[in-house]
C-alpha cells in the first residue's frame, strides 16, 4: 500500500516474499516521496497484520508532451502523421499526452 495521491498508485499489488522480505522495482509511482507499507489480511493459520511504514523517494523522470492529431471520418479514426494532410470538413481531435522522454524517443 502507498500514500500516493495518484488514484492508480494508491491501491495494492502483490509481491512474492523471500524469507519475509521483497527486493525489486516497480514502475507505477510517479516522482515524489511516499510512505509505503505492507498489509496481510490473515488466514486460518496467521492473524492479519500491517507493517511499519517506510518512506520512499522516487526520482521524477524527464518528460515531454506528445501531440497527436486524429482524423475522424467515414473511414474511421486515423492518426495524421507529421506533414500529413486532412480533407476539408473532416473532424479532427488534438490529444496532448505527457510521457517519459524515453517513451517518446523509442516510438
């Protein structure tokens, strides 16, 4: 569990424990400082418990805004490529999406 204010990062996820601990990485917390803790709901052999909270700081990624122009016409939706053209009267949507710069340069 985390104290993140991001709705998709507040929930829970499962980590496989080895000798009572987990070591690894996650990719769902944006840059910032969080308190994370583990919670066990219990079963017939073990009582429910919550771990001591631990503070974690995540370094923000470099980001940029990607712009996409989507042409909606009778043929459906198509992405307009850089330098492309559209027909007069077609409906277009402009989407601005923040993304890590690594994602923008790899596509």
